[in-house]
C-alpha cells in the first residue's frame, strides 16, 4: 500500500475463515475478481494469513484477509490455526466459509462460539452451492454461494458492505466534534531530524482531513512560530505533537483548549479512558520493572525513536527507577504479558480500532495497566488534566491528584 492510499487502519478488515479446502481463497478471488490467493484441491494450501488492500464496490477501500484452515492437521497445523485465530483481534467482519450440503463441523462450531464471545459481526456462507441438487439451497442462516460459478457473489459483496456500513456509522470521529464549522484548530508540528522527509505523518494528515470534513479551519505551525501564530489567530483548539507538549502548554493561554495527536488517536481508537486510568501506574513503578513499548508498525516507523529512546529516557528520569524496556512492533503484540508492569501503546494510526481494543483487553485480562505515548508524556509533564478536559465525557479529574 502506498502512502497515497487509504491507510490500513482506516479500512474495514474482512477476514475469511473455515476448514481447509472450504474454498476461502477461491471466495476471496471471486469477491475481488482477481487471482490474489493461491487455490488448489490440496488441503492446507494457505499457510499464513494473507491480507490485501482492495477497493470493492459498493464497499470502497477495505482489507481482505485469507486465512489457513481451522482443521489443519499437518505438522505445523496448530501454529497455523493459532495464527488464523489471532486475525480475529483485528477483524471487523468475520466470514465463515463452509461447504453447502454438509453440517457444521466441531471446529466450525467452536469458531462461531469464539466470534460470538468477541461480539464480532459474523457472516456464514455455504460455498460450492454449484455441487448441490437444484432446489437444495435453502438452509436457514446460510448464504449459499459458489466461488466457481459466481453464484450469489454480487449479493455477498452487498451484504458485506451493508454489515460494515452499520459499523462505520458508530465510529468515533477524530476531532471534528471539538472544533465547529468555521472555527480554527491550530496544529503544532515539529520539523526536526526525526520528522520524515517531505511529508507529514499519518496522525497529522488524519487530523487535518477530519477538520476539513467538519468544515473547520485547520492551520499548521512549527513550535518555533507558535507565539507568532497565537498573536495572529485565536484557535478554539491547539493540537500538538506530544514531544513538544510542555513548550506548547506554556505558550498557549489556559483559555485555549490543548491536546495532542496521540490523545486524539487513543480516543478515536476507543481506549482513551482506559489509557488515562492506566497511566497512573507510572507512580507505582519499582526498580527492575519491565515496560512494554508496543508500536503499531514495523521498520520505517513513522514515529522514529519516540517509543524506543525518548519515552524510556524520560520515564527513567521521571520515576528515578531502574526500569527495563522491551519493544513489540507491527502485528506482533505478545499474548503472554507475564513480567510486564506497564504497557505503553503508540497512537496506533496504522492499526484499526479493533486491534487496539483487543490489545487493551488482552493486557487488562492479565492485570497489566495500559496507556499510550501521548498520555504518558502529558502525565509526566503534569498537563494531562488540561489535555483531556475538553473531550466529551472527560473532565480532567480522572487523573489522580488533578
Ligand atoms: N465445485 C466447487 N469447487 C470449489 C468452489 N470453491 C472452491 N472450490 C475448489 O475447492 C478446492 C479448495 O479451494 P481453496 O480456495 O484452495 O480452498 P481453501 O479453503 O482456501 O483451502 P486451504 O487454503 O487449503 O485452507 C479447490 O480445488 C477449488 O477449485 C466452488 O464454489 N465450487
Ligand atoms: S508507531 Fe504507531 S503511531 Fe507511529 S506511525 Fe506507527 S502505528 Fe502510527
Ligand atoms: Mg486457501
């Protein structure tokens, strides 16, 4: 996916699950109208989840994910099944591909229970309908399709789009609810050696885009020209890069609302309240504690060394403790968090809301507090109450000592 495409975190994730040979890969190909996935009569052809960013009508940009079979009995089968199930963490709509004319297997039934436990939308389709006797395609709740003949494929695309549109309508906006039509939002973006050459990073682009959609006026300044900008305009909201939070807080009058890109992202991805609660764990950190810094992308990170160098240095100085730091990146979030005292998530602009919330649930289930980059920086600088108090549902008093 190029930088000009819709980011994967913004695309609904549609994942296809099922037994080996059910026709998952064939169905992905039929829906996209392209030979993306390898198809064969040999069981276990797909060995790793394969994802592809696509535009399919009438849905628009989305991410289709083909997975290995849920009944893979090969030597590596258990690992492949675990990888398939891990895909559920970032799936917005699960499609269970069964075969027409047979009843659900034990694995398929267990999968349905798994999806229901995650409160995830599920679509069950019975593939290979072409092999049924005419008139036999009536089973309740099952969508009869044929990847081979194209039978019901346009209807399946429509149904997928409808189910996902319901999700989209419930989505949290990024910042346009904070700055009204015609009001000014001033973005403070440092252009230093850590900034990528020739472009803005994704959270900055997304905030600008959201302001435009809300008919607000988005202005951009560097920290150096912030005083000049504030002399010329009176913004309703200032949004800054977390790294310059303290300088921006000092120079922005208290009467102007101030927050960071990272805090807006945590709200957008649905875990801000938990992250504000989780940050209070920094005051309980002890010598020898290990902190997990979880980044959402792999190499060519857009956030440079903020998670790996700067926050660790600032946290050690703030707490005065001898802390250890471990890092995870991309989709490789560890399932076992034993020995982790605090988990600090990045803004997660490359990941979808479900993935961020699933990381949160996984950590909280193991009693590991979770917070995020911008929140931990704001808390260390003593400006967290101010940085959240303008957000609906927050007053700033959520932060202890505020
Ligand atoms: N008759 C018929 N055969 C189909 C249909 N869809 C897929 N097949 C065949 O079923 C076999 C398995 O298809 P795949 O798409 O590779 O199945 P899969 O679920 O991805 O299998 P694994 O990757 O092994 O888990 C192939 O021989 C396909 O040609 C269909 O609608 N009708
Ligand atoms: S590290 Fe996180 S916030 Fe930074 S660019 Fe990657 S996904 Fe986005
Ligand atoms: Mg396959």
